C-alpha cells in the first residue's frame, strides 16, 4: 500500500492498493474510490470488540475495502479541520490514541479499548476514561484536531499538557493527572482543575485545536433554542 496526504488543513489520504490488498475503516469514512474496490461491512470481531469501539466513540461496524482484479485506489477525508497522521504499528510498537481518532488502516492493525490505569486520569485527563489502542502490524491513519507537534520523551522525562491536547502516544508512555495548586490559580487561571502528565520513554503527539475546546469557544456565538 502506498499513500499520499493532500489538502492542507482539510486533509485527505489517498491510498493506492495492490490487487488483493485490503483496508479497514470506520463506516462512512470513505470519500472516493476506484470501481474495483469491494466493500464488506463487518462487526470486526465479537460483542466485546463492538462494545469497545462504541465506548471509544467509534461506529459499531467497520468496512473492509479490497482491491479486486488489479490495483485499486481509495481515499479517506478528515471529518474536522486538522491533520491526518500516519503511524506505523508493529508487535513492538503499539499506539494509544484519543477516542474517535481512528480513520483507517491496513488489514493487520487491531483496534481495541485502552483503559487508563488511574480513574482520576480518565475522569479529569481531558478525553474521558477510555482511549484507543492500536496494535498488530501495519499502517494506521489518525485524525488530529488542528496541527500536530511531536516530542520524544526519554525515560523519566515528563511533559505537562493541558486538557484535551494529547492526540496520541507510544504504548510505553504513562499518563497521569496533576491537580493545579492554589485556589487562585484554579479559579482565575483559566486552565481548569487538572493537567495531564506524560512520562517517557516514548513518542508523544500533541494537537493544537482540540475539538472539545473549539466547541466551547464557539458556543457563545451559536443561537440558542427557545421554547
């Protein structure tokens, strides 16, 4: 599989498949494709996997697209202004990503639920108690809100991240939360009650425009319904 990402802040990834190659995507993610791409809708596993995808904000079913009788082409567009980030998954390299970030992958990538070890980190860390684990072997494409900034954390090295800005991290990175000290800082600092602490070793991807923050910024300008 070869791919090209186009479109700037409104990106699309165009994938070129050899005959017989298959890609997996959430239902509704396909934008355009060659006529020899065969689609098959599947639950992607048993009830446990279906329930796990639902809990992480993904669709209940997945679509499998296979190039039949020759090379094929399929494109996936991002659902929000931002970036499409390719990540390579292997037996020694799992990725933990924010929920609803999975766009598509080659057939060897497994998508499952990642439970944060600390209930506090799940409740206050910015994106809920559940995240997505990408394992197996292959290439996956993630939707990033805004642009992406990357850091390589050394063992024990930490970075403090505001709520919602964690897009993805290597499976070796640990995540915890830290309460912002001082009542004045909490009430007047505008940064909420907690920060997310990421500890290496591993790679970290941070996003510049969390969807939740964008929605909060636009809320005062949206019309309200009246009875």
